[in-house]
C-alpha cells in the first residue's frame, strides 16, 4: 500500500507524517527476524558441536526430552547406531539452544537492535520515535522473550510447571507479532512495553 506524501500540505507549508507511518511494519521486521534466525542457528550449532566434543552430559528435564525422542525411535524401529548419534548430539544442542534463545536476544535488550536490525538500520525506540534506553530495551526483552526465560527457569527443581506457561507465552507472543500488520505497526510486546521499531534516522 502506497503511503501518502506528507512532505507538503496544500498550502505549501511543511507537514509532519503521522508517527504510524514512520514505524517499521511486518515486512522489514520479518526480514530482520530471518537474518537473526540464521545467525542464532549457526551459533547454536557451533556451541552444540563444541559441547559434544567436550562430552558434556545432561540430566533432569533435558535427559527426559532425549529419552522421549529415543523411545519414539524404538517404536519406529530406528537403528541403534542412529539412536546413539542422537543421544550424543541432542544434549549439547538442547543446552546450546537454551543458551542462545536467552543470550542472543539480549543483544537487542542492551543495545536496542539485534544484528538483523542493525543490518537493516532499524532500532527499537519509544512509540513516539524518541530514542530508547537500556531500561526500555530490557523491559521489551523480558516481555518478548518471556517464553525462553521460563523454559530456563523450568529446568530448576520443582519449577517444571513454568515449562507449560512458557509454551503458552510463546504462542501468545508469536501471534502478537502479526499485529504489526495493523496501521499502528505495533506487535503485542510493543504494546505492552510501550515501544516501536523505526529506521535509525527517524529516531530523535
């Protein structure tokens, strides 16, 4: 949809576009998300392979997840050599995915822009376009990444109940991202944190 030209008004005086037109909508934010996904996946696989080489062992809920997968492999008669490979890989990959899911978004939580956003030259700010600060970025980080944070908490003894809550939170936040398709161009986590995403040059 073509945006109206707000450079001048009918009387020739400069006119300022509504703030909604300066906010970044779904398309560019999705591209940034895709770039971040590729970067975080590469980092996760790298850490996972390093942990496997270090022969790191896991237990508790993580081992239970691995056992559930191996049980399915048994049901479908998958070769034991494949199961041994999965056993050796999954522990490190699960640990790596938990670490990356919490720490990688923290880049945006501290600076206002993930690597993907930096590449596209967009940044988190207040909804009126005013530059944000670390307190604002961390508030948004906590809301947007609540699911990952709860997944980590659920690994602690007697706190497994948070795993289900984290799964529900991930669905809500995921669906809330499509709110950027609206004219306000705000995801659910933006609405809660009172943030928006702008081109860097539009932040003041």
